[in-house]
């Protein structure tokens, strides 16, 4: 079985650097795909309340027979649950669907700045961590102003920030802030969600040919060498295996730099919603 490296978080916990993400996996198909991922060797599963498939994740975990302490499970607080005691109810509902007594990481899914309640949501998620319902607390889609504000107002630095990140859109300002504050970056949409010709880029295609790997494997390897945590999504067992087969080669400095240069630096590479516009 493939040994997946662990990343040490700022709270002392360790997260597998590569996992399986179930964003847009049909709830009816989730149990099967997660079961296959666990059988192949994945031990890190990333879901969210809004995905509607926590129950399938939980069923697969229960049927796997894998000891709980060998698994890393992430879920997320949705945007309409930030106020009052809603986060406390939301985490319990997620745990019930997952069939777990705690998750390993609980994230504020989006800052929803127009609602101006993300500081409260962050405080509640930290409390959820402190009560043992989550081992680590983090955020998702937070930009530098959001990060600076929650730290200034609560004194608590998140363990991770899960953001859109792929070669054409590397969010270098967020990544730099995170590095300076020991916040680990989780890259969602690590392959660009197929919304541009990433695999046809010479930097990617040439490296794939040089190493006898697929373009997807090369891009995942680039993420790993950057220190990002990644959890590519697939519903096909052969692709799940391919995505895990990225630990037997390394990109050269030249190859790594060529892929890093694919971001034009003007923000035009974003393929999903801007965090300030999701409310």
C-alpha cells in the first residue's frame, strides 16, 4: 500500500497530504466511491454538509473496518449556518450523518463577507474544536483580509485554509500569508476542474513525457512539492489509483518552475467563484 506523507499542522495534528475529495460526487454513488478509495489506500476524505453526501461517506467508513484513528475526515460549515448557535447544531447534524463522534477537521466553508458573520462562525468552530467534536479547526476560501480579521479578533490562527489553487491560479498572496503564519494550504480544484487546457500546456505535457506519467499525475506532484494538501475527485477506481501513484518520482527544479510560471499573476486564471461574491 502507498505510504502517503503527513503534514504537521500548527495545532500538533497531522493530516495526510493527499486525500479523496467528494465534491460533486452523487450521494447515491458516494458509498461506492469512498469504499473504493479506502480499499485502494486513501485515508483522508474531504466532504461538506452542502455536498449532500456525508451519509455515504459515513457508511463507507463504517463498512471499511479501518480503525478510526487511521482515518482523517473533513467536513464544513455551510454559509446559512453561521449565526447564533447554528454552527453547534450543524456540526452535530454532520456527525450524525457521518456516524462519527468527531471529525478531524472542521472548516468554515466560505467567509460570506456580505453577511459579516464569519468572525462569529470562526469563534464557534474553534469552540467546536475545543469541545472535542473536531480535532482541528480551519477555514476555506478565506482571502488575506478575512484571515487577518479572524486572527485579530479571536487570537486563533486556523490550521488550514482550503482555497482554489492550480497552476493557472496560485493565489500567491494567500499562500504567502499562510506560510508566514504556519497555516497549511489545501488546494481544491487542483487540476483546474478541466476548465482550461492545463494538460496541454507544454510545461505539463513535457514533464509527463519525461517521467512516463500522466499530465494529472505531474500536476498533483507539483502540488505535493509546493507543500499543498490535495484531494482530487474521481468516481473511477482506475483514476483513484492513478492519482495516488505520484510518490515514485519528482519534478526537477526546471520542470517545477515551468509549471509555476503558468499563473499570469493577474487573477485571470480563477475558474470558480470569488469568495467576496459567495454569500
